[in-house]
């Protein structure tokens, strides 16, 4: 492909929206059907070829098989691109097969199931996440994403499920799908307009053992700084540990949560001093749909208050904070910055 042709295609990412939404619906339906007919223990089985990254469960393989097949057929037939996703050899593949990386117009990053653990035990919905950016080589990062789509994979007992998408600068859109009637309805989501976290959900993610004590201490320090000590017998705010970054972003977009922080990568120096290793962290594919949240008015930053800029690969660790609006950011961000600075955690680099 010539440079001029590459630039021409790069101007308009919108033709990819339809195929990506169809891909998401195919994965959603395949995974939901598998959950209906398969025992929990079988879905939760760890694959023998488990990778060095996040653990790959049997349920993940169902989505990955659909991912490659549909992406190559629907998008690779139109334009060459690089697909980055966990489970792929080397973390990425050029499609259509046989194409060269130098010919790629887009870099697509995808998480076929974000929230595997909650879904395979039928505790909570998972999400399919995809972000598309103009291909700029290894430096292509989260800031470059111009199209994002995320689709809910519902629980077996759940008949309604949502999908959301955004093109950069064109606002966000959402739809609710009825699995029984096949009816689709426009969904109007709106982040919270509250001017603080009082009596709302505000959480610091600590999903897994390892650094939970320090993360809980940061959480307590920030909340007490914002709200003071709770009254006897009262709760002045609440927390929610949704083990899905896409799910967390959805909760902010839907107005359910007011503040979320995932600081796991920042814990590495503290763990190292204790002779411990850093466990599983958020990766770029887990937050590749944060464009949708920003287009909806949610404020998403890194630990320094800047836009996320991690490279679109499967290896980088990402710390992020989400605020439902600027009032909550103004309430929480200075307290969070102080808590991180006092612990020497802002020297962390992706």
C-alpha cells in the first residue's frame, strides 16, 4: 500500500465500527451459549498452554477463536492491520495473514473477555473491549485510539445486555439488547453529577492478594481526607470491587460509581522492598475503551493526572484513575497525589 493510500484510509475509521460491533456480538453469543451448556468447573479450567501474562482459562479460548476468524474475514479483507491481544503468539498478529507490518494502516487492541473470573463463576457480567488507532509503530499508544467499542457478555440468568461505542470527537453511544426478543433500544447513560463522593461508590481496586493492605491504606487515607471520620453507625461512602476494568469504566459511565483508582502497578517498589513480586496488573487492552468514557464526560488519567499513554501491547502495566466529573476530581486528586508522593510511588514508570 502506498503512503498516500495509507493516509487516505487513516482519515476515516468509521467503516470499521460495523464489523467490530458484529464481531463483539458474535463473541458475546458464543460465550453466553457456552456458559449455558458448560459446567462452571470446566469453564474455569486453566489451559495447559497458559501464557506468562494473565492466566488463560478455558472460557477465554472460546472468544479467541472467534476473534481471529471474524477480524481476518471482516476487516483484514478491507485493510491490513495489526491485532494485539493476549493469547496471540508474541502478543500480536498482522492480518490478513501474509501481510507485512509496514503495510498496516491500523493497530487494533482487543480483550475478548475482560472480567473472565466473574463470568466463569456467573457472578458478574464480563466485557468485550476493542480500541483502534492509526498504526504508528511500537509507539502507538492509548492516546492514539480513535474508535472504541465495548460489549457486555451477560450472565446466563440475564436477558438484557449493553454495548457502547465512540468515535473520537463525536460523542459516545450506547444500546441495550434484549436476548429474548432481539429488541434493541437506544440507551442513555450519564456519569454522576454529584459534587463529591459522599454517599456514593468510590473504590481503590485491590482484587488480588499481595498489595491489598497498602492499597487499602491509601483508600482509607483519601476517603478520610475527603469526608472525615464516619459517624458512629453510619457509612459515608461505599466501595465495589468489580474485577473488570471495562466493567469499572461502565460503572463510571452509567453513573453508578463516582471514583475508581487502579494503582496496582505503583505497588512494585513497595513489594520489592519486602522481597515480594508484583502480581497481575491492568494492561492496555483492559482500558482500551477509555475513549468512550472520556467522550461521555468521565475524566480518566494516569497516576500523574495526565491522559493515559501506555503502548498498545499486551505487556505494559497501566495505573489509572477515573472521576465521574471535575468536581470529584478536584475533591480527590490532590489527596491521592499527596498519598502517592508520601509513599514515593510517583517515580513509577510504565
